[in-house]
C-alpha cells in the first residue's frame, strides 16, 4: 500500500462546453474555453512551478512563480490567471523564465527557516519541492530584516512572532509563512467562515486569525481547510509534528454525520497519522469539518473496550471473558428467554454508525435467528417520518438530489435544520451558492448562522414557535395557490390531478392563510407571504430539512407538506431543486435501506408481502414471520409489562438518545439479558449483562450510505482492537444460535444484498472500487445510479398530494411550564457524544448549556453562566445558562451531547402519529435558578460509575 497522491491542476476546471486548440511547449492540446494555461499544462503532464495556486481555489496570481511566455504577447503573464485561447502558443520553460523563477524563489528562501531536515513537512513541502523544480542552488541575499529569528543581532526582532499552539489539532508557525494567501482564500472560498485575513502590508504582511487572535479564540471552526491548503509547515497537524510523515494511505468514508465525506486515512504501519479529505470524494470534494478531519482519536482512546465482558446482575462488576464464553452466554440466555417467555420476548436494535453490511446481518439475525421482526434502528428517533412522508408522496423514502445540485439553485429554503453545525460541509456548499447570488429562506425558531454571517444574510427568516411546522408550510402553500403561483403544467403531467385539486382547495381556505396562522406560529404574515412568493417565483428552488421537521408529533405531516410544496411549484426532477433531508448519522440512510424497521425487509418491502417473504425465506433457508414486530418504544413498554426480556443493541446508546430517560431506564432495567455491542461502556451498558467490544470505522470493510443515497466504501486500515469487526461478532452470535452463516468478507454480504434488493442489484465492491461511489437505485434500469430522482416521473407513478391539517401538539405551555424547550446539535460535538467527547473537541463544548433569551432570563433572575433548573412534566435536570438573543422570547434551547446533563430526562413520550418518532423539539418547561445538579443527576452519576467497575482478572489457579 502506497501513499495516495492526487494531481493538483492549479486552478479549478472550466465549466465551458466549447473547446479551444493551442500549443504548450510545441504540443498541440485542446481544453474547454476558460481553462487556465496552468491547468491545461498539468492535464497534459507538463508541470509549471507554483506556490499560491491550487485547484480547489480560484486563481490568485500572487507568487509569480508560474510565469510563462506567449508567442506574440509582451511580458511573462502568470499561467494560473491566463486562460488558453484558440491558436495560442505557450512556452513554459526558457532561460528567461528559469532566471525569473529562481530569483523569485531566492526571495522566498531568504526569509524562510532553513531547517528542512528537522521540519515536520520535510518531504511534503511545496516550497521545498519548488526550490528543486527551479534548480535553486544558492541564495545571494545577505541576512537582513526577517521574520525567522526571535532575536536579530542580539536585539528582539519586532518582525518575529511566536508559534500559535492554541488549537489542539494544528500549529501555526508565522516564521514559515510565505504569505501565499492560500489559507485565507480556503477559509473564505471553501469553508465560508472568513476567520483569516492578511494583516499588514508589504514586508509586514502576516496571516492573522481575526484581529491578531489566537486560533482557538478566533472564529476559526477548525475545518482544516487552511491546513490542507498551506504549501509549507506554517499550518500543520500536530500529529504530523509528533509522529512524522505518513507512509501509506487508503480512501475511506467518515463515520460522523450523513454527509459522507471521503477521506484518505494516512498511516504509518497501523498508526493513523492524519485524515485528509479526498479531493475526488463526490460528497465533499476535498473539504471537511472539525469532526471528520481531526476527531478520530476516539478510535484509539483508552476507554475502548477490547475484551468481552459479562455479569450476572447489573449491580455486579464486569468480568472479562473470552469471546467464546461471551457469545455462548449471550446465546444461551436468549434461548432460555424464548423458551420461557415465547419467541417474541427478544429483539434487537441496529446501528446507524455501523456499516450497511453489519446492519443487514443484525436484522437477518433477528428475523431468521430470533424468529421475529422485533428490529428497529435509531432512525426511529430521527428520520422515520422522512421515510413515511416521502414514500407517500413520491414512492421512495430518500432525498431527491445529490449535494452538488445546490450549485444550480436560485432559492434555498432551509427548515428545521442547521447545516453549518450539523452538516458542515453541506453548509459550506450552501454558503458558497448564497455568495454567488442565490436567495435564502430560513424557517427556524433560532437565529442560526445561515440567518446572518459574513457575506450571508437570509432574505426571509421565519422564527416560528416550536411545534407549528405544519401551519407554516401550509400557509406558504396557501399563498402559492391563492396567488396563482403553482406550476400547473407540472402538476397535470406528473401528479394525481384530483388529489391536487382537493389539496389546493384545502390550503386555499382562509383558516390556512398567513394571517390566520400567525396566532399559532408567531411569524408576521407579511414575512410568510414574501417567502412563499420568493420560493415559487425565484427560479430553481430547493428545500433542505432536518430533525427540526421530523422530531415532532406531526413530523410525517410536515414532510408530506414539504413534498406538496415542491410538487405544486414543479421543483423536482432536475438540478437545483428537490427535497433534501439531511440525515443525522453516517449510515442512517443505510440502516433504513437494509431493513431495520419492524415492518420492512431490505429495500422497504413490507413483511406481510407473501412474494417478498418467500424470496427471503428461500435465500435464508428458514420460515419468516409475516407480522410486523415491535418498535423501540413498544419494546420498552413490553419490557416494563414483563413480556419482553432480551435485547441485542449494536452501536446505539438508546439510554442517552431516546426521550423520557426514566421510562427507558425502567425498560432496560426490566430486561433479563441486555447485550450491548459498542466501542465503549456507553450509557446503555449501565443496564447490560453482556458487553461485546465493537470496531471503529478504521478497523473494518463495508459501505456507508449518506443522505444523498451515495454508497461509499469503508476500508480497513488497522486491525480490530478486540480481534473482530462488528459483522464477524454478529456472525458468531448467529452461529451460536444455530444459523450456520459462512461469510468470510463483507463483499459477500453486499453480494447477497444485491441479489435480494432491487435498488442495489448493480452494487458490488468491484463497482465501488472502480467508480468511487454510486447513488441508488443502481440496477439494470439505472446501471450508473441516479444522482437526481424523479426526472421523468415518480417511483409511485403519479405524485400524491396529501391534506396536511395542522393539529397542535399535546405539549402545551401554561402557568406551570410557560417556556418551550427545543433541542439540536453543535458543531464540535456529535450525537450523544460517545465519540467526540473522547477527543479534543470537548475543549470547545465541554458541557451542554441552556440558551435563554435576555428577557426570559431577567424575569427569572438568571445570569449568564448560572446553574438553572429545567423542569417539565416528565422530569427535571440542571444546566448552565447562556443568555443570548439567538432564541426568541418564550423559547429555550439546548443540546444532548453530554450524558450527565440528562437533557432527555425532561423530554416527553409524545411522538409522531405515523412513526412514533419522539417529539424532542417541543417540551413545555419552567426555568429557575439552581445550586447544582438534581438528585436524579447525582444518582445517575453514581450508577454510571458503579456500572463501569471491572473486576480484577483472576490469578492463575484461582
């Protein structure tokens, strides 16, 4: 295995279709009109020296190292900023050019440390490489004013600045900066944060985070774009400084959010040195966020469980055992439970963090090994309304577009999601399109970054009251219908016209007007009308939504209302439009695709369908249950009732992530055998009897499927710390129950998935290795996948309009609980924090805090940083307060990344009417000053500490 090196063409590709013909160094070439000479030369294998140019950024032309000669033109223009032209004759290497380049390089080197042999970037430094490329052998300039040495002739050098080591992941050494601007441009063009600038002019110019702040204290979001762009060791990963340059690499997929960024895992032996975004990754195009780029340390954390453990009672300390004993114990317990309580007394929960192959095996184990359909997944508590709502409207349960589609959007409507925090790479793509002129509508109770940030401002921000999504989307539709803004031709051709007419009559009713629903939503009617007109008439309009839509009692209804809006305006079936659910976890789409719901086989086919069931029975060699099984909430209810006694949980921390923690605790505590398979002793393991060590994404092969239906390889780069990948552990468990599986590699599991699942028929590891990725459906009808869905028609035939009656949530405010609590995520942390809390990311977000408006805080005597008690009808917890006007009066907000903050103690058991997705986003609460943690938090802390006790190994002979 070698180190993967991508070609840097120097400037971005030209989108032009027309080509021109020209010569470079006597070679006749053709390229799209507008292509830079530098890029055209690189494509032909002709390397022009460069320092300020890189193909992820616009041409800049500051270093002048890339100068060339053009026949018939005066001077030596920069090849990065000069486009090719018909008939142009270019020379890239002449004595004159060589002299110019060596002179420029001399100037760079004269003010640069000559410590190449001890520099962390030695061998991976573009300045070093370019010095060799221009044949620089000596520097004529005598030492003078410089930025290199702290002392100059015994005196303090005012031009020198110390290293900035404040960021835990990378170092900034100003003495090595050549002021190429690449980091500044990457922060602006790629990330869109504008945290960096060039301070000073001429010789005094230096890269500055903010107003000469430390990186950690600045607006830098640690995405790593600046580090990746830096051609020297000015900005470099601390891991490279500590461990040296990597020796080999493999392309894999990030294990955090649903964007599915592709990375090069760069290694020395089995030691990971760094994760570098892969330029050819079709979801991220070489960009990343702090989590994928730097927060991989959890895979190597000391908390990793590497030996199986069992205990008889949850009050006992854990006892490390062999794999054989742990698997045999788990299997015998499940067999005992089923013999005593019946076949339906056990079940399992698949993981949205494991690979699709591993998820497939868990649901197969439950259906063929346990003999029931008691299988569910974390999508139950996040995007199950997406599956239901979009399948009703379109016939498929996934997003309609690829991420690149946003580049053709004229209007972007964002509802119930915060892409810059939860899906940062997509957030950066959206910001880039907005800077190019697209219009923006944000529907969110909070003022998120996209509402207003550098060079970005929403045209309309609709700060609705939590729980009124259906009312606001229906009001948007009311304006579009009553003002004649629908795309009637699209509707008549592509949708059921009778259902449309019925829907149009419904939304046109006066009770659905913006003026009428203002009393529910709190959004001024004129803003709703303006946003509706913009969406309907502004050109290509696309919708992005997230958990702020789905995690409501009317989550499914809102999804269908969004689909209605897109169909009514014809914003489907082409680039720049569509409906885009932003999935929360790396493989939540894949876990759903693989049949993780109790009523569906892989490919979203109902278990009651005799033909489908027969297909799987013949493949698996066992009879299968035709009745849907228990959903996660039903499992807890049945456990409390004493009829559900065994649960296998792979890679999910349901005790922290599910609502109404006290009820979840009661359900888990009632189990006679809880088997947890995870990297760590997570919160759910507090109630476990068997702990099977998990494997990180670096330790296994498989695929993840992202929010745009993109299937991408995960590649093993190190040996599993506990000896087995997760799919192997599931196979051991299955075989202990008599299943007799014989898989030897995940590719064989994917081959089985492809045989049994129509939308995956054309998927194989060979195809993925060849093409990099593919978006399902991938079959005979779409052999290369389908980036844009519903181009010529909907999967269900005619698009279905659904009446979306607004039904207020049962969770109401009142004198006892006058505020509404809503929840979300923050950039540096991920989901329940099991991964990110075990990295340096916690320096940015060490605890969950409660955002409260200054008016509400003043009424309650709360100051910034105070402990506050958050009390609801379900329970209470305490957090530190953060006073901010990002939330509206009457609304408070927090995250759920830290287990001891116990956010889900206060969330209720209200759920979506169609899917049981919990209503995390609407909880009536009261806030009051507090002296510290609640009694429940203290008891929970004690339980957690007690449940993590591991007995000392027995001495030989004991």
